[in-house]
C-alpha cells in the first residue's frame, strides 16, 4: 500500500499543517465518491465468516493445547491464540458495522461471542464506538485525547498513561488501552447516571436502561465464559486468556493511536481533517481486515473493507490536499512527539484552557505541561 500525499511528514505532528487544508463537509466527500464505487462494495461480505471461523477454531485449539500440554508450551500457545484473537478483533469490528452480515440471528450472537473472549461487552462496544463515529475527534468523542482544561489529577493520569506522548513514550502502558477499555467505559456506563461521568473519561455516550441491562448480561456472560476457560485449561489461564488479550490490545493499539492521534480536535465535520490512514505491509492488511485504511473506513463505515484501497485511490486523485496518509512508523514517530493534552484545529490552547492545565500540573509530580 502506498499513499500519494503526506502532510506533516518526517514524523512530526500534523496539527499545524492539517489546518492549512480547506475543510470539506462529510456529505460532500460522500456525494463525490459514492457514485464512483461499485454497488457490491456496500453489500454484506458474508465470506468474512470463513476467516472468523478459522481464527476462532485456532483460539479454541489453543485452549485445548494448553489443557493437554505442560508449562513450557503455554507461552507458544498464548502467542498463537493472541495472533488469531487480534485478527478476530478487527473482524468483530466489521461485524459490528454490519459489513459482514445484517442477519439479526447471526449478528448479535457473533458479536457477543467474539467480544466476550476479549473481555468486551458487545453493547458497551456498540455504544462507545457508535458515538466515536458520530462525533469523530470532536469534544463528544469518547475515544479522543484530553483537552488542557480536562487535566485534573485523574484526567492527567489517564491522559499520560492511556495515550502515547513525548514525555511518557517509553512507558508503553498505552498498549494496554484495550484491556482497560471495558473497565473504564463500563464504570462510566453503569456507575454514573444520566450525563454524569468521571474525569478519567473524555466523553460519555447515551445509555438507555435497556443498554445497561444488556451490558450487565454481557458482563455476566464474559465472567461465566472466562471461568469455564479457567476450569478447562487448569493452571494455564494466564497464557490461554490474559496473555492473548494483552497481545490483542497491543496489536489494535498499534493501529488505533495512529487513526486520530496525530490530528487536533476538530468540530467541522471534516472526516479527512480528523483521521489518518497509514501504510503497513500487505500481510498486515490481509490479516487485520484493511484496518490501516482508517480514513476510508470513517467515510464509509458499512463498506466491505476489501474496497478501501479503491477509496484510497479516489482520495488521492480527488482530495489530495485533505488526504493524510503516511507510513505507520512515521505516524508513531509523530505520536511520540505529542503533548499530554490535545489542541483544537487551527489554534493553540487559549489562556482559559491553559490555566486549569497548569493548576493540574502543579498538583502532579512530575509536573506535566501540554
């Protein structure tokens, strides 16, 4: 995969250069590109159940191997399970977007089982990820970075540990983002009524009473499933379940932070100004369902991922100034230059935003400035 343009090259943050490109509304991108795409690109890709079944079978086979072998083999099985589980994470993401099936008898059971092996309640994922798509990299995005005025003690701790930054680039705790995700957002969903939220969360989706009931059911299902796995593999539970989930979190984080982490907060409904596509080896695209084409995914979230390269080509020819596509190593070099707090598009933090940040920094050791 190659890209035709890369604003903000040499691994630096693109927060300044992206502001220079003309903002275009989401609807205009769709109106321009949708007629150029084949109809089958928007039909459910049911053949994705083939890799889903293969990878799930590998995970189950890994559990069986853990149950019937001794300790020296368990780390190897954990690596194999983790590789397939990370592939399943991207496939579960596609299922949740209805790009694999729209059959209600398949849809929810598939989501429930695939997310449960990764400790993720399916309804929680739907609400958080749906809100992320509706408010991508805006103040209402629950996946966004923290603004300066949100850096309370808890906010600063979350901002410094959950996202890659220049000051804490080697901490690597942020690679556990998706291990922490269900606990962080689960607390927000179940423990805080209405629009209330703790300061370690940037935004909160709307949860109905039915949503909360489903989340509680899914948490119970996850606990029961994990107890069953622990009983089956005996002393190998860490290698059969916990270690693969850590691998999955690291692999997904490898992409996730590059998706929007190089961009300032943007409230102008310009998806190309809010998102980055990265280039990775072809085998990564095949294994991870073309997740590197993230700008393409945000424009057409229900599209068959096999058609994302076609959309990428259209971006390069129709919107070359707006399209941000760089190698993933370059994206990570830029992420490691980020401040703890994110700025807004087209302007630096205001004095009103900087003062709460300074107060929070003075209360936290070592001092942190955005």
